[in-house]
């Protein structure tokens, strides 16, 4: 399981407790938002995997997918490492913002085109610790 930091870590923690087969976990940290509420469109790898995925089945665990550009970048990057397969699991799917055609294998919830926080999701590194997911309204965004 490859978790995309930092937002997906709370979801990953809950998810791995439900899986009964042996798994390995690793992390990638990528950025396309910085402190903004809109993606810059430029994806940067801030932290890379610490283990090889060659010949392994990989499940990418994401907190939220919207335009799809970041996830597409991650998939393309991981495919160069020759995994046996790559599947996608996301807690939230904001389909209304999708700009890239993606095949999502496991989706928790489809959400509207609103900025959401909590349960690991943030706004400028704040609100991750909320025990629930909430919409932050435009007038509340600094």
C-alpha cells in the first residue's frame, strides 16, 4: 500500500486495520496545492518511497481525488518502477473537478465541488485533526 501523505494517513490507519492479508505500507509525499485551495498544476515529489515496488501489487491510498493530475503523475511515476499491478483507493472522489480520465478501483464517497477539511484533509496544514469531514465555505478561507 502506497499512501499519499499527508492527508491520506488517517484513512490509511483505519483502512489497514480492516485488511486481513499481509501488507506492506510505504509513503509518498507530493504537492500541487502548497497552501492554496486550488492546485497549481505543478506536481512535486517531496518524499519518495523507501522500498522497491518492482513485481508487487500496489494499492495507492488517497484522501481525495479531484482534477486527477496529481494522481496521474503518481501512477505514471510508479509504473516506471515495474509493479505487477496498480490499483487506486480513495476516501473521497470530487468527480465534478476531474480533468484526467482515471480508473478508480475503490471509492469511499463521491463529494460535491466544495473544499473539504478534517479526517486528515487540511487547509494550509490546519484542520487535519477534526474527527469528521466538513465543508469550508469560501468566506471562511483566508
